[in-house]
């Protein structure tokens, strides 16, 4: 099942749940309406790991299976023109990994990457218009990797493929416009820094820029109005229906 969030998607597998070692950032307007919806489903999800809490600049929610999502209001200063979408995915990585991860993406994938310093070192990797992978160092124990993946589209499809192939990092060649790799390694030493499967797609992939329909959460059986099923910029909530 695919769940749309602006120009991005959650790919939800069948079978056992996957618990991501990440926090996913979501931009979604209407904080109070979101809190009301969370409160309404809380009794129905009793006995699961579902929970939510308010913070100054986001609402954090935990899915019934333990996955974390941070819900932010639209903010051009932080998230550009995203009114509904996925501005970042933040991974927990071991201490000392951020610098090598940034080098891996710059040299191996050819995408902008930098390391910022605050309460912890964070590798900030550009993966789309106003979208980033964040690799935050932590001293906390990391859960075992269970096979979850991320999907990216890149213009220079063959260059990174050749570099990854030389290091024996390509794990699957799905088609002429899609391949996969899992291990992020230090470009100098080859040391494994982090593992997360990347589904790499070219701009010739048939799904590139496919229009995505985003459901309007205000529509219920009680308030249904024909023609307002899709969440659009015109209803004041904000949305985007094109994929990065």
C-alpha cells in the first residue's frame, strides 16, 4: 500500500512490521485539526505503540508499530515551499559516522552533503527540492536493520552505478532504470558506516513525476462534499500533488 504525502510516498509492505531507525519529518498544515484526529483514533489503537506528544515546533507521533513521525506546520524559512510533504528523513547513526557519510554521498552519488555541528554531528544530504537525508550521530544503542528502504531519483544514473559497482555495493539490478544498494561506506577506508537500502531510480523511470493524489483529511462521511476529495492549495490546508 502506498500512502501519499505531497510529492513523496510511504511504501508500506505486507507481512511483519518494519521498525525504522529514523524519524520522518512531515509538513502538514492545521496543527489543532491534526491533534483532534490523533485524539479521535487513540481509543481505537489502545494496546499498540501509538502515541503522540506536542512540542514547540512539531507534533511527534509514534505509529502502532513504533515508527516515529514529526509533524511540522509549513514554514518557508525551514522547509521552502513545501505545504504538504516530506522534507527530511533523519537516521540515527553511530558516533564518528557523519563525516564519512557526507563524503560517501558527495563522492559516490554526486549530491550536495555537509556536516553540521550542534548537540551532535549531523550529515545533511540533499535528495530533492527542499528534501534531505539527515544522519545524526547518537550514543544510544541502534536497533538491528530489518530491511526497510528509501527511494531516490537521480539525474546522473550511470555515474554512481559505476562507482558503486566497483566497490561491489550494488545489491540488485531491478531494471534498466532502477538499481539498489545498501551499505554506506567511508570512501577512503571502505569501513561500513551505516546500512539502509536505497532504491535508486533514473529520471526515465515510468514513475518519475507521476501525479500523486493526496486525500483531504477534512472529508468524512459526515462532511463529504463531491469534488473535494483531494487536498489542494485552494482549501487553505496546502498540498502538492507532484513527486520529486
